[in-house]
C-alpha cells in the first residue's frame, strides 16, 4: 500500500487509532481478528513510509505506537503534560514522540507499558 497525499494519510492514521482502541478494549492486540491484525500492520507500514518521505526522521516512533499512546491518553483521561510527567519526560519530549520527531528510550518504552497501558507488542514493534 502506498499513501499519495495527506488526506489519505489522515484517514489511515484514524483507522490505525480505531484498530488500536478496539484491541485495547478487547484486552490486547492479540484479540483482534487475523484480518484486523494484518490491516493494522499494513496501514502502520504505509503510514511510516509516507512520514519518512514527507518529513524524514531516522529514529521516529512508528505510527502504530503514536496511535497507541494517543488511545492510552484518551482512555486514561490524561493530558499530554500529565502523561509526560508520569512517564518521566518533558511535555516537549512527549510532543516530539507524538509527532514522530523523537524515538523512545528503553525507560520510556517501559513506562508506556507499565504506567499508560500501551500494549507491549506495539511498544516493542
């Protein structure tokens, strides 16, 4: 799959968030159907490739992780500033992660899983 414009990218990003939210509600991404898991994989890879072409950042967080963090913030009712404090980074650092300008460290990955409930298979992908 190839994304050709920002409108399509926004649509795909929304679908990624929907799939992650559904998986979270079901108790984990492994609870999604095989077709949904494959769709999530294909959409995440397409979004990542588009982002790399549009605004290259060699160590950016993948779209599936970004979407999962957004879902976790929504589900827990956290604002970005509060979530940043909980996971031990600055609000700017979290914003950079959510905009694909920054990679996550081991400590942040661990906190995303333990403190925000982001599924481990998404954090480790």
